């Protein structure tokens, strides 16, 4: 997801073995993903891009929910993409889901998918893994079709949860190079203002997660 061979190698080392148990284990703490998918509501016809598609779990769920749309995904981990392609094929969705190796901070959808803009872009628990995450937000906005929407779900500040829980969670996340973006709300407000876009943001599960929708101008 972050630019450069070092980032790609690090992600591959992390997920070379974890990708086999990723979906089983992460469902217990990557909260809010399904709620965000329900809110995608891509138009007919429409195209959806997931930045940091991982194992393809979200792409498959969304493709089943929205049979009228086409789906694309990028990830910087070739190890994750192995699992993603296998899962997409097993689900019988290869004709509607295309995935490619790509850097979230600098990618060319025309080269990767023969498509310049997307009606919806989805980022699920990836910003917290990308040091240059603000660049990802800018990239996403430039890839949105007029009137398109950028949907984000990631870790919140856990302000409504016990302090000991927050500290333990963050220590554990750091082992996987994950850093919750406590200034995400401020960054999204600035992004929306710069692009003349609308912004909706909420913090479910007592601020465990942040869910945001940035709506581009029509």
C-alpha cells in the first residue's frame, strides 16, 4: 500500500502466513466493515474500487450485495493478492472483480483496470497501515467520478472504552505496523473543504471505529 519495495516486502513478510487465517481472526476486531459495505450503494451501472483489498473479503461481499456493479481492488502485498485471487475465483466472481498490485499513494487505474474514475472508492482498515496515508486520501479523491463517494472505515480513538483496553489494543496493533489515525477527522475535513466535497463521519462502538463518507461534487 505504501510506495517502494521495502513496504511491499514488509507487507509480504507480515501476511505470508497470516493471510491463511486473516479473515477468521480479523472479524473480531475490524469492526464496522459490513456497515460500511451496506452504505456503498453504487449506482447502476457503477464501478467500485477498494484500496488495500487484502484477501478480497470485502470485494466478494460487496459484489454479492451489488450485482449491478463492477469491482476493482489494489494491494501492495502479492501474498495477500494470492489469497484474494483464489477467493474471488472460488466465489465465481472473476468476471466482476479485478485486482492488481498497486501502491495506494500513487497508482494509475487506467493502466491497471482500463478505467479512470470510480463511482465509489472504499478503504477499510488500511489507512492505519500506511505512513503516507494523507496522500492516499488525495489519490482517492482524484479517482472519484463526479458525484462519487469515498467510504472509509478504520480504528477510532477508543475514547469511550477503558484506558487499559485502549493501551493494550494499541500495543498489539503496533506489532503489525498498525497506527490508528487519531487526526483522521481533521484530515477529512480539510480534504472535503479543498475539494468542495461533503463529509459525514461517525464513531460507532464507543469510538472503537471511525466511519466516514466523503461525497464529491456532481
